[in-house]
C-alpha cells in the first residue's frame, strides 16, 4: 500500500489549487517538512480540514509534487492510470492513423493529468520519461495500465531525476520486445533516425514538428540555410527536403557531426554536399561575419542554458545579443527562426528580446509566423508555464 499523508495547504495557495492549478511547491504546503518519502500520496486540505485535492510528493526542478485528482474517492491505482492514459490516447487518435508521421507525444504530463511523467510514441515503441523519484514509484501500475489499454512493440524509459535533475544512465528497456536501433520514424514524410537506448536524448525534439514542416514547405526552397545549435541536424534535413540550395549545421558537441550525417543519409541526401561543422556557435558567428557570409534562412534554437570554454549562454540574459549576431549574417529580406524552450518567461517577453536586438541595430523587421506547442503536447490551461515553446519566424527589412 502507498503511504498516504494528510497535509494542509497554505491559505494563499488553496484557491488556485482548488481551481485547478496542478503544481505543488514547498510554499503551497503549511508544513512541507513533514513530507519526506518520495511517492507519498498527499491528501490536501484547507486549514479547517476540508478536502481540496489529492496528489503525490515528488521532488523535481519545478516543485515538490503534483495534484492528481480533485475527487476524494478516486484511488491512485492502475485503474486511475488506465483512465488517464485512455483519455490521452483518444486525444491522439488521428495521429495513430497518419502514415506520414509515426512519432509524437502520447502523454504530456500535467497536460494529460499526471505531472512529472511524459510518454512519447516512436512507430510502435513507447518511451516513458520520469522526472522525479516520486512519480517513478508508480512505475508498476502505470506500465501495467499502458500494456492493458493498447498494444505496443516495446516500452523504454528515461529516468531524469538524479540530484542535478539529469538523466540516470541505465539499460532503458522496460517491457515487450527490444527495438533495433536506429529506429527510423517519419515526420511529415521526412525520415529521422532515433535511439531509445542511447543516453538522455533520442535524436529528435518532437515539439518542433510544426516548425520543421513550415521550414520544409514554405521557407527552404532555393535558400541557403544556417542551422545553429543544430544537435542532430533535424532542421537542416527538413530544409534540405524542402529544396534548400545548401545547409550549414553548427554545433559544439562532437557527436553532432555523425548524428547529422546519419539523418541526411536516412533521407538519401548527399551529406557531403552540406556543411556540417563541430564548433562553438559564437565562434562561428564571428567567423561568418569576418568572411562576410550571409544566409537566407538562419535557425536559432539554443538550449535554455549552455556553457562552452569561452561563453556561458542563458536565454533570459543573452538572447538579444545572440539575435544581433544572427541579424549580422542574414540577408536583407531573409528570415531568422528564433526559438526557445525556456519556461521562465512568456511569448511577450521573448518578443521583447527580438525587438530590442533590432532597435539596438536600427533595423526593421516583421514577425511573419509564430508557433507554440503542437496539439499532442497538451497543456493544462491552468498551468501556463507548461506551454514552454516559443518560436517566431522573423523577416528582416
């Protein structure tokens, strides 16, 4: 049996939690110190003892747990997980029937009713990411529920809850049959090689699906494309498949080169006709400015925080400066795809970073398109922070 504890909510937070806010923080509980065991079921009441909600204790970078239900009689067991998972699958029903896209988000944490866990679908295989030890204590009933409501070839997992919030290296296989990797998935007709058993990342960020489609369908044809912080080159591949004249992919990680070559190769694109550079993006900007290189399309999708030998990059402090460097090597009437996955600020503030860069340089621009998360990345309307992705297509001049 799961340990259950009655905990009083702080008056300042009880109204929001009663109204649907899902995240629990130390500040929201009257005495957070009494809860010490990860995975403890928390019966949340007001100071008078009136029931408000039921959740679980699980430390992660966002808070100390999540609300699971506002029904006092609802037990947190396999049947509970089956109900939540069934509703999530129903929401993605059409995606299972699209032969052109075989990888997508199946269950999006608090957006689907269980904060701290996400499940991605990769052409018959599923990958569960656990974000706290607390939610990981529900592994047995959740996996059983998953197996009970749908058929999958195999189940893999990523444990992302070591002391620094990093991925815990392990054999990530859980159940079913083991996959043969790379697994080739499709996204809007483009092939991508993914690995479910090779470190924290799979090889593609599924939340950028609509952005890659826009690049392929509307922005790449006949253009020179620079993809910075390129990771496995997914944006470059989308651009090349959309008829780009040439792509240049730049990333500091040594693995990025082989991974990018692989992504081009699984689409029968000659990678030798593309530029794939392993170097610091900031050094590349200086090099490109010195050589007077200009691109028609520049993609800026930096991590929220990054550190190299010479530079430390933080989105909230440094995006404006990054944007200025990108503007300097973008053709007039060219487009910069600006992107961030930082949940610490909203779209309005992000637009402010872009605006300041252009104003400081005395240049004109227009925002021609903007994107947030696609529909499979369901967001809880009471938890705006969950809609973390912000992408703007910015046209110069």
